[in-house]
């Protein structure tokens, strides 16, 4: 895994947005479409706002979710609420290219299966996503793949229902589809992530995040999160 360290979350967001924009242009030229899966979090919303300022081929882009809390529509805890505010209302993305996780369904397990079918329609069978954006929790979780949850061990489905975690059940992509993706971009900011980031870099599989493949990954960290990494990572002022 390549790690790039920058002074603060705004710089991390801007650098990541530039990389995603370049990857999007290349993919659309080569394959005619770009399927990106996005997670939640403060720095990712900054990244998406920066991405919205780029002149990009949005008509060929599909946006899917990495994970989502089971909560009502427009709830401030929903990733989709912030995704709309940060990106979807700012770019000319076709409405049918926005694929929200169906977390308002009564039967969540069935809804997870339906979302897996949607991903096949958008990204092939089995679906291969062009980009998966991930974050890192202090406890080592990524997406909604949290320590001790049965979703960690799902190998026969691309979407699972996890939880409860922090008072909410969640729908999440599973390791199989995450690890099939062409490109993984991590955003890790904040000093509370510093110890866990070392464990991720070192491949400590006792944390869920370390079960994500590293050979296709680029991680952007701020100095606070990277303070325990040492001097071997690539850094820019």
C-alpha cells in the first residue's frame, strides 16, 4: 500500500479528489463508464466537494454506496444525505446513475440481495467496481465491517446487513466485492486513527481493515493520523 501524508484534512481531500478525477477520465476513455463506491465521513465529503469542481464526464459515471445506516430518508446520519449535499446536487449526474442502498426496506436481507443485483447490472457479473473509497475507524473497521460482526465472514455475497453498531444496523459491501475493485482509495485523518493506521499498514489481520487487499490501494493521511508511521512514508508539505 502506498501512503501519502499531507498537513491537514483539506489538503488530503484535495489531493485525493485529483487522483480520483484522473482515474475517472482514464476509465471512461478506456471502458466508457466509471463506477465509484463512496463511504461516509467528514474528509470524504470534502473530497467529493472538490471532485464536484472538476470538469469530468459525469454522464458516464455511476455512484454506488460502500455502506449505509438503517435510518429514514434524509436522516442526518445517512451517508446518502451528505452524498447529495456534497456531490449529487452539484454535478450533472443522470438520476438513474445514483444507486442508493435500500435501507428503508422492511426486509433488509432481501434488500441487500436486490442491491447486489443492482451492482451486477451496473458493473458486470461478478461486479467489478472501478473505485472503492474507504475510511478507517479507530477500532479497525472499514465500510461497516466491524470487529466481531458476522458480515466479516461473508464470502458468497457482495452486500450484507451488519450491526447493530453505534446504535444503528447497517448495509455494507463485503470483502469479496471490495477486493475485486480496480482501485482503492483510503482517506484517514485524525490522531485517534494513528495507532490503527500502523496496524493497517503492517497487515495486522486482527483488524477488519487489514483484510482489504493492499496492492491496488493508495492511502491519503493527514499528519495527525500518520504520526506513528515513522519516516518511510511518502510525505509532502
